[in-house]
C-alpha cells in the first residue's frame, strides 16, 4: 500500500513548455486534489475531483488543466509554463470524513 | 475572501516544554478543522481534527482547542521533542464541500 504517489519528484521547465504531473492513489478514495505551495505559504487548491468523472476548479485554476483518468489517477497539466508557476505541487486524496492524505510533492521550477 | 491565518510564523521551544500553536479563522460557517504537520521536503501529514460542535479533542501528546466565540483554534503539543520540529498548518472545511482552506503555517523549532 503506497498511499499517494507523485511523479516526477523534480522538474525544470523553460517558459512556454508543457508538462503533466502524475498522481495515483491505491486507497480506493473517491476524491482527489491538486495543491500548490509557494515558499513560506500554505497550500492553495488548484483543482479537485470529488469522484471519478468529475473535476472542479479550486482557488487558483488559471494556467492548469486536470484529468481524472480513473479512480486511482488524477493528473495536472501545464499547457504553457510560466515562471509564476514555480512551486511545489501536492496531490491528495480524501479518506472518510475530511482527512486528506498527501503525496510527497513535485518541485517545479520554470525559468 | 474567507481565510485561515496564524498568529506566529515561528515558534522556538526547549525540548521537553509544551508548545502552543495558534490559528485564527474568519468563516463562522466552518464546521471542521484539521491540524497538519509538514516536515521539510515532505507532504503534510494529518495530526488531529475537531468538529465545530466540540471545544476540545485530545490525541497522543496533542490537544486541539476550539473557541468559536473568537474564531480561534490552537494545537498544544506536550513534552515537545526534536521530532516535532516542522511547519504546522491549520485547515478548515466549510459545509460539505470536501475542500480545505489552509493557513500559512507556523514553523516550530525545538531546541535541544
């Protein structure tokens, strides 16, 4: 039982490049989330998926797209990366109640 | 908009002492609160939660207190240990949205 896994762990992009961050959970959770965390700040919700087949915007969705591929996987795509998207990205899934389990994060730098 | 914030960005305590980390929230409709611990280079880890119909909840070495009158939440850590050094976040949930709003975090430093 690996919990929530994220790939890659680190990534450097040039402005305008695209990439997809992958997230998978093996806990059979219905809801999944993508957050970004900027230095010295809390987490801000980008997008979430309450259940397979549905996605909704969070606080900061601009510049991102998501896909809930199946119950296990929830990917985050940057179509045209910008320096303002330099951040650490966390994926999470929701257990019963409101407790979210977080992955280890992807550290993204856009130059 | 509504937000969750913290009073102290950094807290330094002596090993063995008790720690108190505070959090203010602004949305009176929040009905569920969680404390997370984040160690360097890792994702946040659940510590303890409390529902709005409670004012206190205890776990192992940790206690969360909720004062709805002043919209204040605190995390108390008893006999603080070096392994408790981390950034602590409070988060709130409003209604049944299953979305959490996080505060900006407090860094806890434990002096040996």
